[in-house]
C-alpha cells in the first residue's frame, strides 16, 4: 500500500483501522485469537490494525465473522472503498483507459453547485474543446502507457461542458497566464481553445480570473485543485488524484484560493491576456 501525501486519506485509513480494532476488542478477542479464526499470519492483523495495509472486502467479511459482527460488514466495506478512493494513482484509474474516469468526474460535477478551480498547467476539462482535449489526452495516454480510448474519453470530457449551460452550477476559475502560452496542442488547436475561453467568459455560470506573469506573488504556483461545494478538494499531481476532506486541509485550500484570486485580473484585463496569447500563435 502506498502512503498518501494527503493527511485526509491517512486519517480516514487510521479511522477505519480503529473501527476494526474495536470490533476485535468488543468481541473479547486478542490479536492471536483473530488470526486463528481468520487463518491469517499475525503480521497481517498487525498491518491492518496499524493502518499499514488496506483490508480487502474478503478480509473485512472474515474479520466481522470472527467477531460475530456480520451485520457491520457491508458498512465497513463501503467505508474501506471510500478510503481507497481518496488516493488513486492515474495508472490505476486509467488501467482500462480514460473514459470511465471522465464519466466519474462528470458525476461529481453534476452534484456540485459551486466549484472553485485553480489551474497552472492546462485548461479545466469543462472548458476544453474536442481538438485540445484530444491532443492532451493522447499525451497522457502515451506517458502513462495505459489503453488508448482517447476518442471515447474526449467525448466524456467534453460532455462536462453542459454544466456551464444548464443552470444550477457555478464555476469560479483561476488560471496562471503562463499556461495560456504553453504549446500543449498544435497552433490551430491552441487558437481554437483560447477563442473558446473568450466565448465562455460571459456565461452567468462562469467567473474567470487570470494571474498575470507580473503579479506580485503571495502564494506560489500550485498543482491544479478543484474544490467542490467546500466538502471535497480534488488535487491533481503527476502520478495521482488525491481527494481531500479534512476540514483543516479544506480550509488551507480555501485560503490559498482566496489569495490567488486577489492576484488575478478579470474582465477586459483577462481578455487582453487571452488575446495576447492568441496573437503570439500567429
């Protein structure tokens, strides 16, 4: 089991371990008794109870049966799966291709009323054009060495843009000016992407700020993060997707977002930066 850099994920893993340990104690069993009933090596019980290993569904059912708590198995399995989803390597998420992960993202966005987004590397998926998304997802698939279902994945990603138009959703987005100039796709696709950004800016559902090169920094450039209704922050690293739910961590992301927003420019000033990036492609 890899150790998550997110304290939210680790805290959730430890809370699950405590629940499983309590079951054993309430049943009056020692660790040795539990091992004997489950047919486990003692080291396995130790790793599970110290949150050093994630129990499988079968492990949880065996533990609950040993403790006479079969009625708690389904709830504990659901909890374990939630914990497991808090730190997911991209290669694991994309083991069958990228389409399913994109559909899961769409489900989260469908439930979200207000999404605050900070990006420093690429346009958020709900702003991406099909041509830009195709170029980007081809690069990701090649880098990760995962199955190529880019056509289907792009369709799922672009479908997310409907939330900009159907009402009931608001997107407050901050972008670094730098990545407006990154040649993530060919010049034609980049021009189309930047022009699309200008087209969505007036939407009632969108607030867009751009942090200029020249801004005096109070917060350094960060990895992309999406805060959904102040209940979960999804952070994108090179290797993994991390879901943050700890109130203390969420408060840090909210504070960082507020500081980044103060550095950004909006309206005509933001449009001027986008047009300058378009002109630089000529």
